[in-house]
C-alpha cells in the first residue's frame, strides 16, 4: 500500500511516498481504509526526532484518521461493528501508545487499530472533518471544558491561537460565551482569527503582546479587577512568565504542551500574589471525541481546515507547519492523485 514514510529522523527531505507491506492485524484488530488523516504540531517534532519518544522506523506520520472498516482480525469479536462502518478511531492504543508517535501513523491507505478504539462517525460528518478532530479538537475540548471549565462572560487569552489546538480553543471559547483575545504571527492569520470570532487579536511577532493584553483586559490587581480569567498556554518558553503577568486574581492558566520550551523561567510572585491556578490537561477521552463529532453533525462546530492534500502533498504540508504558514488543520486524503488536492500556501 502507498504511504508517506521516513526511514530516519531529519528534515522534510526524509519524507517519501512509497509502497509499504499491508498492516499485519493482531488479535482484536480492525483494518481501516483511510479516507483522511491529519497532521498535528507533533508530526514535525517526531520527524526531527526532537522528542524523548522512540518511534519505530520506517515511520509513517499522522495520529488522526477517519475511514471505513475493511475487515477484522480472524477470530476477533467485532462487537457492534461491521465491515463498511465509518469510523474515526481514538488514536491512543493501550500498550502501544499514540498513533503517529510510538506506533505507525495513518498517512497511508490502510491502518490497523484495536476494535475498542473504534468511534462511529455520525451522518453528515465527512472523513476530512472527522480526521481533523481527535488530537487538536479533543485536546482543546478537554482544556476549555473539562479541565478549564470556561464560563460565559469570562475573558480567555489563547496564545498561538492559529494552529489546530488553538483554533479549536477559540471556537469552543466563543461557543461557551467567553470573550477571546487571540495571538497569531501574521496579518493574514489575525484576519482569519477575527473571522473565526476572536474579539481581540494581537500580533505576537510585532507587538509587546503583554502590554496589548493589559490595554484590553487591564493589569491584574489583588482585589480582583484586571487581567484575563483564563490563559491557554501550550507555547511555553519565555511566554510562560509573561502569561502570568496577564492573569487575573484567582485566574486559571491551562497547558497541554510546550512548543518552544518545557522548563521555562517562571515568576512565583505572581502565582502567590494573585492566587493564580496552574492547570494541566492531557489528551482527551473517547466520550469527549464523540461529543465533538456530535457537535459537528449538529452544525454547531466546523473544524478549521487549512488545506487538503494528497500523500505526495505531505512534504510541503509539513514544511508549511514548520514555517508557521498553516491556519487550523492540514488533512491528507490518500485517494487524491499525486497532482490533485490544493497544496499548502
Ligand atoms: N498533551 C496533549 O495531549 C497534546 C495534544 C495535542 C497538542 N499538544 C501540544 O499543543 C501544542 C499545539 O499543538 P498543535 O497541533 O495545535 O500545533 P500547531 O498546529 O503546529 O500550532 C502551534 C501554534 O503555535 C504557534 N507557534 C509555533 N511556534 C511558535 C513560536 N516559536 N513562538 C510562538 N508561537 C509559536 C503557531 O502560531 P503562530 O505562528 O500564529 O504564532 C502555531 O499556530 C503543541 O505543543 C503540542 O505538542 C498537546
């Protein structure tokens, strides 16, 4: 079967499209024909080999995928499922880890996944939409709703709001009735954030963004006024201590990652003076993924899709992610021919 593959860690020059052997089903597995798979911020990190996780080589990128069931491993109990059912599996597999990280990913024509991981795609949701949801929107859902408990009337600051998790956070915060301050790195991205519903946008490359947040939300004061109620910070690095300067008394700072540095300097004075709360959020549950699929089916949420590309388009898509040229999600459709599918900007 055709697949996007890298045989060693390095730059996007390592990405090739080639024939791989068919997936070998293990007892309890389903075989899925991939209709769509999507890239995430961690794919370039896995390609570069810059995480502490050990990837099997040769490796195929993409943790997220959607498609239809082709077969079940011999002797396995399929439970409620049958061949032809449309599914968007939860990509974390017990004992194997995350698809696209420690197990082979889905930028290919067929994948194996344990039957308990299967999640049905409701009518009206396309493979492209479903494949955009799990990792980015699942993580955003858990951060904003389950862990962050964002409420109507609160002000939420989303840093690096233009990626998969970020656009999901902006959309979910707006649907909860919050005021959203969103940062991004270009005029075009800021326009797109406004179109998505962000109430205030800040250029994180051009502006003193902390001062810009103070102008919008005020400086934190001990008696409660000033500052934002919630900061979403998966950027880390120097943005970590700067974010504390934006957070109101009793405010919540949520994190699910550290794009530019996981052990940044902090400023403990802000945490005690303003009794700030730091809240971690990791992954999402199958139930949270089902709720997202239902929202899309009901027309309450439309995942932001930057581009849909063929397997051959994966290399330029990965370059665009690395160069911060993507707004929302990049989806790969294996059925697209080598020259079809819009290429990334
Ligand atoms: N724990 C979990 O379960 C979990 C799950 C999913 C993701 N994550 C983490 O969440 C983060 C976001 O993931 P994602 O898939 O949404 O990534 P993404 O699509 O690549 O988006 C990341 C965003 O961060 C901003 N950014 C990139 N480099 C930056 C820099 N040097 N300084 C400031 N901003 C920068 C970019 O926005 P601008 O260029 O517009 O600034 C980009 O849109 C990653 O750290 C990822 O590892 C964690």
